[in-house]
């Protein structure tokens, strides 16, 4: 059943750019990777970060600088950006994992704001104008100037990122993360080095968040302060909660719906888009606590349970 769903989604993703604007689809895929990376931390490790925009936008700036200023190949720039995001994740994680709950979230937010002000003041980032005119270049011999070609490159990147995150969740490492999420004290009593597992999960999540930011930078040819602003961290929280925390497909569904709504409502609603997103967030938290995917799975299980009940004659 699960494999069939994934195959259907794979086929849909392969043919969709021939019917829908590829740039919108690429934006959805980038944020889907971002949300999946965040869900690895929140949904399976129980760590709420309000600073993931630092990795998302910071990696975009690093890769953009490597491509535009140093004229390095796109492949090298992507690797450099992901490594920079992982390094930032390691530095932030070392400080943040010393705290729990809201204190952990506030530490990540504070450190992310430091990255924001560095991007604002540093001369190489372009300040308020951002880093613009970043060429796409080529990837493994394929020119990325064509939107359709870039879409399939990003679609492949999304599949690889999704599979790695999926394998991480279902590995022994992922099981330990779930144990820490459910009962950290018991995980410690069983002999697990909880801080090490938390830090590794934070670094992996940061690396994939940076990968998502790099792909977004390639799509739009620029990296701006919006990418490192705390609003971006809030957006990924909304996407994950809306889709379903702790579910595999939840972040993908949540990011797809939120990005599509923003795209459709921008022209008609203008500045009211933020208010509408806020209302959606409140409704989701109050009514759909498990998110769209989580509630759907729960409903399916209830229906299946009723079907399996013995018939009373």
C-alpha cells in the first residue's frame, strides 16, 4: 500500500511540470525538503527550533557567493553550502542542546538572529538588496538555464533527500531519537549518549535545510534576507504542523498546500496573506492537532478497525 502511494506520487511529480508552472513546483519541492528536514528534528527528536532559517538562508548565501564571486562549478557550490549549513548546525547545536523546551527554541532563535544581522551588515551579501544575479550554471553537464531541466534536477534532489531522511527515521539511530522524544530520562538510563544523538540529529536537519535553501537560490537566482528572517522559521513550523508532525508525508503535504495558497492569494489578498496563514495555523492547532496526514491516517485506522469488528447477528 505504502509503496504504491509513493510510486503514484513519483509518477505525478514526473509529469506535473508539463501541466503546472515549473517554477511554482520547484518552490514547493524546495520547501518540502526544508519541512522534511525540520520534521526530522521536531517530529522524531522532539526538538523545536525557531532558528532553521539561518541554515536555509545561510547556505544559500554561501553557495551564491561561491558561484557568483568565486565562479566555482554549481556542484562544488552545492557541496560547500551544505557543509556550511552542517557546520552552522553543529555550532548552534552545541549551545542549544544544553537547554530543553522553550529555552532550546529561544536559544536557536537568538543565534539565528545573529546570522540574520551578519547577512544584513556583511558587504558580500548585498545587505538589504540581497545577493542577486546568481547564475544557475550547469550540473553534471546539464545546463540549468531551462526551467524544465532544473525542475528534474531539483526533483531528483528531493527524492534523494526524502529517501535519506526516510532511511534515517527507520534506522536504529532514528529509533533512539524516538525514544529520546518519548522519554529522555529513560533513554539516558539505558546508556544512550543523549546529547550526542541530539547534536547529530540537529546537524543532519541543518544540512538538509541548507540544501533546500541552495536549491531555492538556484531557482530564483538570488538569496535575500527573507531566507534568513525568523518569519521563514515560522513558516516551516506552520508547514510541518499543518501537514502532520511525526509523519513521513506530512511535511510534503503541508508545504505543498501552504506554498500553493500563498501563490494564489498573493495577488488577491495582498498583505492579508499573513493573516490568512495565521488563521489556518490556529484552526489546525485547535481542530486538526495531528495535521492533515496524521488525521487522515487516524481516520483510516478507525474505519479499518470498525470493518474488522465481528458482525452481531
